[in-house]
C-alpha cells in the first residue's frame, strides 16, 4: 500500500540521513496569529459565555493552552497592534496619543520604519509572511504590511467604521446599530492597491478566511520553508456583520452570529493545517486587540467577570480570551500565569530559534517554556497605558490604579491618591480596594512605576499628524 506521507515528511525523506539531522535541528514551526477586533474576555463558550456557541475555539482551547491572564498591549486598536507586532510598549515608538487614540483615514503617519516587526524578524529567519485583514498601523504605502515585513496583504487598512459616507443612512450611532456596508467608504486592499471601496462587510470574515486558507494551502506546496500568517479579523468591531450562512442563527443575536462565524473561520484554518499534515509543525495563537465596545450594548461583546471594556485600563479593556494551539509544540492545559501580546515577538523568535535584537528595549519575554510545559512565564508585571499616560501597573497578583476612567461615557479621568489596589487573584473584577491594608505592595508598585517611567523618554506621537488637505 502506498503510504501517504505529508509534504514535510516527503521533504525530510528526500534529504537523506545527514540532511535529515540538519533539517531536524533547524526545524522551525509555522506561526499563525488569529487576531480579533474588540472581542471581550467573556465572549467564547470556553471563557464562560452562556449563549454564544464556539465549539471550534473550545476544541482549540482543550487541545492547546487556554490562558486566563493574557493582556493586549493597549486598550484600543492602533497601539495594541503596534505592541503585538513589535514586542514594545507603544509609548516607546510613538504609537499612542492622548489627542488621537488611534490612526484615522486622514492620518499622515504610521509605524516608524525604524521599528522591527515580528514579520520582518521572521522573514530574516527564512519565513514566508502574509497579513490578512485589519492593519491599522498606517494606510499610506510606506506604512502598509508590505512595507513592514509581510510578503503580501489583503484586507482593510483601518477600522470598518471609518470613512463614513456623508448623508448616507441614519446619522451616528443609529447607522452603526442598523448598518449597511454602503455607509462606509472603507477600502479593501491587495498589497498596496485598492480593490474596491465599500466592500460588502457581510463577507469580510468569509473572505479573510478564504485568503488565509489559500495561503496555507500554497505554503504546503513548499515544505521546508516555514511561514508566518497574521490573520486579523475586522470583526466583531462595530458595525458588525455576518454572512448569510450565519445571520440570524445564534441564540446571542447579531453579535453571536459574528462570533460564531469567527469560530467557523478558526475551524477552517485548523482544518486546513490538519488536512495538509501541518498541524504538528505549526503554532497558532488566538486572541484580540482589546476588550468589548460596551456602549454598543448587544452589538458590543462582554468582558464576562471583568470590569469595563475597550478603551479602559480596567481588566475588561485589556485582558483577552487567549488560546495557544500546536499539537507538536503546545502542552495542553489551562494557564493562569501572566502573558501579553507584548510577549509574542520574543516567543515567536524563540520558536524560530532566533535571538531578540539587542539594540533596543523590549517589553516582553518568551512564553515558549510555558507552551512546552517545561517552564514559567517571564512576565511578572504589566503596564497599562491610556494613550500616553500610565494609568495602572500590575505586579504579581496586585494591580494598582493611579488613574481610572470609564470609557465612552464622557467621564473625566479620575486620579487616585492614594492609588487603588486590587488583588486580581481574589478579586479579578476589581471591586474591593485593598490599598489601606497593603502599604508595602503599594510602595513596591509605585517604585516600579517610577523606575519604568524614568528609564526612557517617550518619542513624539505618530498618531497626530494629518494629511494636508
Ligand atoms: Mg479594537
């Protein structure tokens, strides 16, 4: 009987013994990031949602590692994505601002060329790279994925609620809650070319998935060369859309439809890896850029047990439902240790057997020892920035808030002196201030914050320059 070896195995066999030894010592996993937009900590069944059904993500979590203390780098899109791709706090490279919290269609700037993205570092290490979906690190040609280490790009370069067409549909919030794709003039791009304006947003998740699956299938044809795929969904960022096959299907309404289509998309990606026998050679990370956009009520998600959502430095703004999957690399389990998208750069370089550049400061470390079940997370602390302001710091189980702000309700930032202190183990919902009982912890975190802020001078923000009219 003819054995049906995978392309990778066929490649190994073709190398002979010497080549095989060499290839094994050089084996680098394929790396995939599936990144959602504004997904809440409580939006998946496996993270406690009672009416959204996510069987494929739940299976992914059961087969891989479900992380319960994993943070996005920031609580809004642009800085969060900058942190994910560079491994550095946005305050270090100007990718945050108090005046304009994200990039807009009139923004003249983007991720500085001097930054090294994980795609650039992996390409240097021999990886093929592709970005599919939302970018939001600059839409002008010199800032697009193709200028930042990705061989190819397909997607919308900023948020799907930008480029509102004047006088089309109900104004403001009403248009967002009863959306039609024609209300937005957003561009759908391939590499640096605009394919169309106002694409049918009902098909975004489906089309991104088609592109991702086609890319994996194409890469399966060239075994021996690892790939890095960054699949960044536009959903469930308001306005939310699902395709016909998912519309009206979820018990959780329109928002549930959208998440269940993302769940389907995850299935397609993992199935494609399995079908091509790439599953044991690949590590997939699923997470989101920031918490749920709560003012949109049933069109925004849920942070579950956690306080507040998108835009805020309360836990609901930055703690994300996170899964690492990779049967050949990831020891299944539930991980309560701390991790962050800021650790992805170092983790992926570690998995690719590369060292992190030494010419700049990084704000993360490798989680690979946790993934393999052989060690612990290097992360003991987390800095929570709101724009350019350090609002909160976590050290171990304790989180201190210098300033709090409930986002999107017009509340001014509230400065706390003494700061608020919560024990996130006993009180993940941040309800019970224990500052008065823990003067030493308070002093230790204050000192940590001071050391951190004294250690560098933030550069000029990249988010404020506008294209001249
Ligand atoms: Mg977002």
